[in-house]
C-alpha cells in the first residue's frame, strides 16, 4: 500500500506544466524533486507515524512556499495518522491561513486538510477559491480526486475538473482518493490454522496478536474518514470484535499447549466476563461467543464449566427461540457426552 | 517553666496510654454482610422514571475501550490516561453505585488488552481503588489535579500511542502525591434536590454548641451562580451532571459534553473525535427515534442513575446500636453528620419533600493536619473536607478520602489532629466508656 502511494506521489515529479501556470502548482519544483524521493519512506509498519511523516515535515519546513511539499506532508498525515494527527493537521493549516491572509496557497491548503474528514466543506471552500482563481491547478486536481471517489462520485464534475486540470497541467498525474484501504489481516486465521497443524505456540500467539493490531490500525484508517459509510464503519468494527474472540481462543489454546493452565484459566475467566457483558448489551456475537467458550471448556476437559455455558445458551434460546441454534446446542451436548 | 513543660508531657503521655488502652478494647464489627439493600431505584418513581433508571444503570456498567472495537468493551473513548474503564468498576461495593470493592480491579486493569502499565505501589489487590493527585507542579506552583494511573500505550486498540505513565515513585518519594477513593452515589438525587436554604439553616442550627466545640463549617460555593456545591470529597461539584462529567473525563479519559476537552491530548494517542460521549443522533438500532435513555449521552444516563437510586437502607438496630445512636448525638458527632434533611420540590414527584438520612451537613470543615491533603478545590482549602455522608457506612470497606484505613476506630481517631474542628468531639468520644464506644461503632455499622 505504501509503495502504491509513493508511486502516485513520485509520478507528479516527471511532467511539465502548461503555459501561463506557475510550474510549482502542477509539479514539485526541480530543486526539491530529489529531496522528495528521499523523504517518502517505505517503512514496513504503516502505523509508525513519525517515521513516515517526519521527513516530509522537514521537507515542508525547508520549502514553505512549495505547494507540492505541503500536499505531500498532508497526504502522509492522512495516510498514517489517527484522529489526533488529523485534527492537528487541520488546526495547523487553519492557523497558517490566518497567518497568511489572502494567500491563495494557504487558503487552499487549509481547505485541502479537510478532505476526507469534512469533504463537503472542503468542496465548498475549494470551489470558492476557484471562483476567484480559476487557474489554480492544484484545486482542480483535488476536486477531481474527490469527485472520482466512491463516496462523493459525480461523473460530470469529475470530467470537468479533469479537463480543466489537464489544460492547466498537461501530462501531470492525477490523485486517487482515498488511499487504498489495507485488507483485513489474515494473521488471526493463519494462527488458528497453524495451531491445528501443531505449530509453535509462542509464535502463533504473537501472530494472532499482531493480526489484531493490524486490524485495529486498519479500523483507524476507516473510522475518522467520511469516505466510508456509517454502516461500513459499524460492520468493520463488528468484524474486528469477532476477531478478538478468535485471538483469545488462540491464546487459551497456546497457554494450554505450553502448560500454562493458570494463565489459560485466567484468559477464559476474562472471556466469560466479557460474554456476560455481551448478554447485557444484546450483542449479536453473544451466541457464537458462548459456543466458543463451551468448546474451549470441553477441550480443557472442564465439563462443569462447559455445562454452565450450555445453561447460558439454553437461557438465551428460551428468550430468543431459534431451531437452528437449538440443534447446534444439542450437537454440542452430544459431542461433549461422547468425550 | 521547664518543670511545667515536663508535667505537660507526662500528662499527655498518660492520656495517650489511657486512651490507647480503652480504644484497644473497642472493635469495629467490620462491614455488614448479607443483602446489599442498595442499588435499586428510589421507591415511588413513576414507571417512566423506573425505565430510565433501568436503562441508565446499564450505561453506568458499560466498559469502555479506546474505540469500542474490543468485544465486551463496547464503550468508546478510554484514555489516553485513565484510572478505570467503567463507572461500576470502582463504584462497586456493596452493589453497583457503591464504593471501592474488596478486590481492587485496578491491578488487572494495568495490563488489560496488552497495556504496558506498571501498577503503582499504592495500588494493591486488597487495597482501595484510588486516584492520585499531585500537590504541586515541578515548578512549585499548585497542581491539585488528578494524574491518571495508566495510559493506553501498548493496548491492541491503541497502536502507535507511546504515552508514559506519570513518575509515581518519584512523586511519592517527594511527598507530592495524595489519594482519593470513590464516593458512593446512592441516594444522591435527594442531596441534589435539597434546597440551599435547608442546608444553610441546618448549618446555622445549634450554632452556640458548635461554637463551644470549635465547629464552624462553611459551604463550598459555585463561583458562577453563587449556590452551594455539594458533591465530591470537598463538595467541589455543583451537580450530578458535573460530577459525572468530570469523573468520566478524569477517571476514564472519556471527553463529554460537560468536559469537552481530552486530557493528556497527545496527538498520537487521540483516536476519537471530541466529545467522545455525546447526545445520540441515532439509537443503537440506527433509528432517530428512541427513549430518553437511548438517545441521551452516557453522561446524562450516569447522572440519571445517580439521581434515581435509592439511598442505603439501615438495618434494624440492636439495643447497643440504639444506644450508640443516642451517644452519636450527645457526643456531638451529629452536629456535622446531620442525620435528617428534607428535599424541596424535585423533578421527580417521589423525591419531592422527602425526608432522608444522609448523616452529613454537606458543609466543608477543617479536619486538621492529619487529614489535610494539600489540595484546594473551589473554596475548600488543603485541610477542608465535606462532612462525609455516613449512610451506607455499615457496608463500606475503606474509610476517609484516601482509603487509608478499613477500621472504623482508626477513621474516627483520624478526625483529631492539629487544627481539626472535630478535636473536641473526638475527645468526647474518647472519654466514653468502652461499652459506650462499642455502641457507637455498632450504630455506625448498622447504617
């Protein structure tokens, strides 16, 4: 993902502007092109904010009048930052635009800092700027990217902005928004599979935990942005919540394999408490969670505790009758009896 | 002169020996077991109020994670710094809404969900839940604020945050840390509904006797509207809404509509927009229509829960406890620990003109050097504390603002030190016979 972003940004270095347009508004100025290449970090962990952003912050400080340097910095914050960084970015550019009244570049950059967070307001402000400065190419590029995005798609406007930008900056690269979302991590599922294949427990547990961390970071790439619908955000969160149960199950199994029965019991007890909380909040995960717990107790030959889970499931079924789940419970009971 | 001094010292030593001997014989009967008898709604609430209470208590028990992504921790906004992850985690004993439980949940909280916190030395498994305040800043100016025990750094849902815990060991060594334990919230709607005039009249009552015993007392006041503030250890909070809002932000790190700014707002540790808790535009089912509790913020629901809870119910008194109740009054304890107050007109009809028994005047008093914590809050100075309400005392596990003791006898004795308004009353208590003292203790444990 990081290399893709880098590719798009680097592509802006190698093109030529149209007559009458300040070259710096289409492309990075020649004197900073090599610096940009060095400032874009391809770090293995995209969540390492400072590693990705600090070089571009420095670049911007060295070239405060270069709009592309600012844009690259803004993009790095957007692509690697969490809510606090994003808020800080907007505040920073609000202050800069106040400190530089009537400077087109700063007004534009403030509006641009709102993209992805309050995109409708960004559109309004950028259009306002273009009404007075129709030849300001970066604004057309930003609007084109917004209108090309799934959340704010407007084919006609996108075409119009693209035409205008191409007239002003022939050959210059367009931007794609938002940056591609990382796929959900496969690590938790892989950890489960490796556990079944008798892999090394410590490594498997670390893998599962890393999977959760990766997905938590992925969620932070979704939650603060208006590129995504409320429903998608909610769904992503539920999927992650579900994954936590897989990770905890892996943890219990790894602890058992390593002979840490106390630790396994501790994790199970915490899982049980969490399951009770799910019941209180009528969480849709509740049934699956109880099933998971029953299986874990059964694996640990803790029949009494497994039976308690069955009781909880029975209680749930009495409140929410479901023949399919009734069968599932029956199968679990039979399976345990046969052990 | 020297001889007189010597005599005074000998006399003092004798007094100490005598009172220590007599105190030794008295035993705190310990926390009352059995049915908590609290935690439900105030009797006589309307069906709508009862529903609100039942929904609100669920919010009070909700567990928070950083962004609500950890299953079983659906609340949003924990941290960057925090002391707890749920109201009910600390307000737990003898039931939801109470005070510190027997097993301190803050120990397990330190490393929950991958957090990398070290448990400070003053947090122990069998000790009270505590928050820590620093008396002074490093430059010598007054601090007084709460410093969160823990940070979210290392939690699976706080990738990238590297905020460090405060340097508690260093601050402890410098004598710069004081503690507070959770105050129970049962029956607080009655306190909120008590008119200022009632409290003023009550404080002015028995002025002559109080004066003879060195008891003054004053109220902590709101600088905004000039009315009496009455919640918190120093009566620093005006209303249950403010009380809840402050606690939500300070104890759990959840910014809200009353306390809108995130604390310890390091950009790399901020995962949610502010306020993290706000009035809901949509119910959890996605509808723009819902009950009051469904659409209200957590903050409103917390306040509603506290407002609508029933006060603790005392058990029926033994003969000893009945005698203790009389002695409690005759010794002078009741001059500040006012047994009975009456509410004014309240929003809830059931709570209007209701008589209740808080055993507090809700005034602040100088409690002397032994209890002084060096913290100023509003008009309350370093050694001034609100008269702690004694209702529910029978089941309480830890006493005094910092939970320094679990022994009622020690808590009583701590009322006496240089500058305390309670010195004379404590002396009178100490002059009671052993069985009389025991009666007082039995009375207190019946509350």
